[in-house]
C-alpha cells in the first residue's frame, strides 16, 4: 500500500491525538469524511461490555477498554481502520488510542504491514512496552 493511501491517528511522542501522514506530519487530508474524523478518538477501539462481549463507541458507558494492542478492524465510509487502546506513543492516560486508516477495503494483515512500513516508530514503541497487536472480533450485540 502506497504512503499516500495510509494515515495514522494517535499520539506522536506526547499527549494529544492527531492525524498523521507516513512522514509524521500532522494533516487533515481533503475529502476525509467528517463523520469519520469525529469517530476516531476513542470511539473505534474495542471495549468489553458488562456481559463480556466486545463493543465500540460510547453507547455503553459501563464498557471498559480492552487491553492495549487488541484491535478491531472496521470498514466504514470507504475506509479500512484498525483501532486499539495505546499508551505507548507518548500519552499514558486511559483513553489513549491509535488507529491506522486507509482508503479502500483491506485485510488486517495488509493494514498491519502498512503500519510497519509507514509508521515503524509506532510498532517499535509497542514492542518496547511488550504490547502486541492482536485482532479481536465482536461476538454479537448485548
């Protein structure tokens, strides 16, 4: 996947979530769906509901964050997104999360390869903290 088709959303060495291109430059690309921008921060990473199933978004206020590195793959609004809780990129507070975003439909393997290729620092920070990226799957609604 070319560098023009992939973005990273999360912290970059300090607190504060931003959208970045592979060179690390902060950006809001033209045409990025406004609804998607509003969903990226803490709304797409997996949460465990009271009944133990996986959810995402803020609908269940009692749902808790899944462990760091466990990610959900979303396909929405013409994008593929992997999202996970992540306190390894410069913000150790609860709620810190990361996502890799690409225009089009891709497998998790392709997205992880793009993350490693275009944002190697993110992978290095996760490894240094002993966090591995592992996909989780929703089991159904509550």
